[in-house]
C-alpha cells in the first residue's frame, strides 16, 4: 500500500491524500490551495495520477480547502464515487457554486481592468463544472461500515468543526488508517465535541493549531467591547467570516448580546448568499449542532440577510454604523472585498478577524500589520482598526488535538501530521512524542510512503 500527500502537507490548504492499494485508488479530500501564489498555482497543475484512475473520494467536510478541487477532478476524467455525510454534500454544493461564481467574476474583472498577467484570465472552473460534481455524491450514515471494495471499508465519525464534518477510518490490507479531517474544539459554542478514535495503525492528524492554545478569554465580552467602541466613533464593523458554521456562531453570539441589551440597536447584516443558505442546512440538520429550531429562527430574524449585490452596494454607501458579516473568512474573495474597498481606509472602521488565516492570504497580511492591501488589482491603505478574536476558531488547539489521541487502545505504527504549516506541525510532533511516545512525522508535499 502506498500513501501520497498530494496536498495539505506543509500548508493548511489543498488537502488531498491518495491511497493506492491492490489496484484501488482512494482520495481522502480534494481541496483547493489558497494563500501565497506558489500554492495557488498548484491548483492549475494536474494530479500525479490520472483522475480517471481514482475509484473513490472520501470527503471529510465541505470547506473549500478540502473539497474545492472536485470540479477540476471531475472535469479531468474522474468517474468514481464521492462519499460524505448529508450536511457535507449540501455544504459542498454551496461552497463549490460560490467558489465558481467568485472565480468567474474575478476573471471578468481582471479582463475588464486588464490587470491579469495572462492575455485572457480564466476561472479555475465554471459554475457548470461545479454543478457537474453533484451527481457523484453518495451520502452515508456515520458510525456505520461502508463497503468500498471486497476488502476495503470506511467508517465516518463526528469531528466537530462544522456541520457534517467527520474523521474517516479506512480498513484495508488488515490495517486501519485514520484520517482526522479538521478537528473541532472540545468546548465549541455550536458543535458537539469530536469523537475520539479507539484504534488506528496509521493516523493522519491535522495540525493547524499544533503550536497554539486558544486563549481563555470571554469571546462575547470581546465582541461586545469591539462593537461598542466602534459605534461610539461612528464606525462600521466588518467581520470576514466563513459562511458555514463561523457565520452562524457569530450570529448566535450577537443575538445573545442583543437580547441582553449589551450592544446597540444598529443594522446587523449577513451579506453572503452562501451563509444565508447555510442557515437552512442548520435548521435541517438539528442532530449535528446544539441550537434549537426556535433559537435558529429567533437568531435569523435579528439580521438583514442580503443576497442581491445591488443591496450590497446600497449598504456600502450607507454611512451609518453597522455590523457586517461577509465571506470569505480569509479575505481571499467574496462580498467582503467590496466592503473593504470602501471601508479599509477609514480609521473609524473595525475589521474583526475570527478564524485561521493561511499564509499569504489578505487576512494573514492584515493580522501581520500590512499598511496596504491589494484588491482587484488596486492597492488600498489600511487605516481601519484590525482586531482578532481567537476564541472563535472552529479548529481544535494543541490541547484539543492531543486529547483527540487519548482514547487510542493501541499504539499506532506512525502518526503523520498534515494540514498545518511546518512550525505548528513540528511542535505538535514533539508534544505527541513526549506525551504518548508515538512515532510521528511531518510529511512534505508530494512525499510518498509505503505502509
């Protein structure tokens, strides 16, 4: 059996791990690279194997860095099956359509304004190519063994993180390979704690926050303080947010603060069509999260839910203080860019960063104190107040990741630390070896292992 780390090694994006066993090929996740240009350029490169030779894709969850390359895979000849949970199928459809629309729009703008280095800018994939993926989905139930081939099966278990997110245990060649996917937090506001694996011969564990502990701070109080301070200055609050789970978490906290009378009566806006659709997925999948239907309904009524872009334009030029939640979470695309074009240069504006920001993304640059950012080929001075709330991350921190390994009843032959930048992954490697004595390694991009 061979395992190849095609993506998600040395970086938190582009997750793709290929299993090659007795003529069967299984791809765990099929994510899009984000961040620095050398990574983004990998999205245009072919896989090291022909997509037509891949039999199955097992999808841990519906974030772009885990599912966003599926349209390319299908367009290049994949004819197999994509297994995932029901919420993951629904979220992936939203994510892929949104991604395709953004890419088509950005290609159009690049061609109109002629800032592309290419003679004709093209999207990575189109809306039609995104839609072509949907017929390949096969929805599975968690905690049940799914036969893939005569001697290969898989079991999906809850990973927390977002709706439908799972870890996947693959049984083949008398071995159990466990792929963590993205692990949620043990004390998340909305999601249930992840299920810990009990057996695993080889474990592929994410390491996004492998060197970090989430601060023990009052997230609601931080949000309340930042909003009130900004409104007192007559400013607008912009919260770049992933449309699935993070947006709903922020909505929930804001709704609580408003009910408690701790934040002012100003417009609260969710300007992400995908986030609005995700609210329906929340309502339809009550078993995956802690909110009641009544809470979902009451929370939604507090917000202006914006999908029409003309409405976005009107809101941008409405000077009254407001709170805007808009995708994308790493400020790599989407409606949030339109708001930032107008507001990033105003000192009374506050931008609140609430999730992980990959290397090279605008979100990371803002956190690192960039004096200007480039949007649609033009540079804008950063005069807004850039703040971060670390306690809203949907990723488990170092303590959560170590705890996820604590129920293992056997000593794995090896733990591979993936989906993390090199320093966090290596610090987690040291901690795992010290705490458990497990043999760990941090794979390089493209590295292959014989198991």
